[in-house]
C-alpha cells in the first residue's frame, strides 16, 4: 500500500514509520523539519523537505497518489497558537486542506486519517469526555484541529472519501519534543536527568490523560484499516493523572528525587482533560495497552541510554 505520512520526521511520525515498514508499505514523507529530525526518516524512504502549504508538497503528494494519507504535520505548540492564531490556522487548517486535496487529486486515495486532539473539547463539562461532548476549544490550536475535522467531513460528503479524525489524549514516549501538548513528560524527564528543578504551572492538580506513543501507532493503524469507520474518535486511556502524580510516578520510574518549583498557571490550557475511549474499542477494536508507570520507565530508560 502507498502511504503518505505528513510530519513523518516528528515524534509520533517516526514511531509510525517503524510500524509501516513492518507492514511492507511504500511510504512517502512530507516534512519541513521545523520540529522533526531528518535522522528519524529511515534510509530509502521517499521524502520531501517542504511545508505542507507549499505547491511542491501538493505536487509531490498528487504524483505519489497515496492510497492512505496519515496527516500528522502540524504546528503543535499550544501557547504559540494563542500568540499567533493566524499562523497556526495557516498550517493546521489550510495545510490540512491542501494535503487532503492533493491526496484526493492523486486519484487512488482510499482512506485519510487526521491527528486531531482532545483540545477540541475545551473546558470539560463532564468528568470524562466522549465524542458527544460539546466542542468548545479554548486554544487556537484546538479551534484549528476542529476546523480540520470539519474539512474531513466535508471531503467525505462532497467526494465520498473515507476519512477519520483521531482525537489524541496527551501523547508521550521516547523521542518527544518538549514543545508538544504532553511536552511536560519529556521536559520533566530531561530536567530530572540533569538534576534541574521541575516547574509546575499552577498547583499541580491539573489532570491529563497520558497515552503512550506505541498505543497511538496501533490506533493510527487500526484507523487506517477500518475504512468504514468515519467521523471522529477519541484515543485515550480513560485514566486521569495530575501533574503532581506524574512527578511521583516519574520519580519512582527514574529512582531519583525531583526538586519542584511552582509558577502561575498558563492561558489557553484546560484544567482537566480525560477521554472516554469506548468508541475506539467498539469501532476500531483498539484499547490503550501501556500503563503510565511502564511508559514512563521506557521513556526514562531511552533518555538515560542515549545520555
Ligand atoms: N503529542 C501529543 O501529545 C499530541 C496530542 C494531540 C494531537 N497531536 C497531534 O499529533 C501530530 C503529531 O504530533 P507530534 O507530537 O509527533 O509533534 P512533532 O512536532 O514531533 O511532529 C510534527 C512534525 O510535523 C512537521 N511539521 C510541522 N509543521 C510542518 C509544516 N508546516 N510542513 C511540513 N511539516 C511540518 C515537523 O517538522 C514534525 O516533524 C500533530 O498533528 C499533533 O497536533 C499530538
């Protein structure tokens, strides 16, 4: 199968590329290396260093004529999205539409999967958010992801394309950039390794649903395979963890004591985020497999092995 992966040199993308290799896929990567690394693209993989909004990227994707498009490339910095919403929308909305249209024009597209986010829900009105939760993003990043989801639906209605948006919880694991939504794990792990203090914004009781990257890869693959499943589906663990608890689990995984510093809470970030992953299980047969302690231990050991 011919697969285009945008953002393939990124954190999630590089883990996905490993999986696609094991499946014998013919892969094309589009990445401008803004946060991604060239070294993460396996030797022999067809790839283009270009912005997803550029005519070169659109042409390359149409010429490759993917059967599957997995769209991961994005401006992922939530705070930057609040400071520069137009730039965020240019990449995360217009860039998504450009890639979708280019893949469609290739003429062989069977499935498109978008990396969306729990950020589309905004302030949670219920303890756990199912897909039916009101969509009221707090950040420009969340608004852009929601707009991108609407374009998927529109392409599905107008062109009969099979599309699915996966709303990821906070993804973490080896190779993560400290800028992402769950960058807190990689920032804390790196700072703990250097014996530097961990900065907690607010009182540390803000909670997130932390999802290990291998679970995201299996979710993306399940989404790619279940072509009849359309719309938007959560990928999360259903387990809520506060920042204070995260620090505790990380300390025991690393067997190291952290110094903690508290700072003011930041705008655009919700206090609680927890996803109901029931639909992913019933529609895609997917369930998160990696508990937080195991995922943090793996993340920590990669960090210490690499020095
Ligand atoms: N990590 C998380 O917790 C999380 C949570 C929810 C959703 N997501 C989504 O998952 C996707 C992947 O995230 P990630 O954590 O791997 O981030 P990442 O920054 O590691 O990867 C993004 C990749 O896209 C590339 N890229 C960025 N802008 C580009 C552009 N304009 N043109 C071409 N390439 C571009 C980057 O160079 C990078 O390789 C993103 O769409 C993100 O919004 C991530």
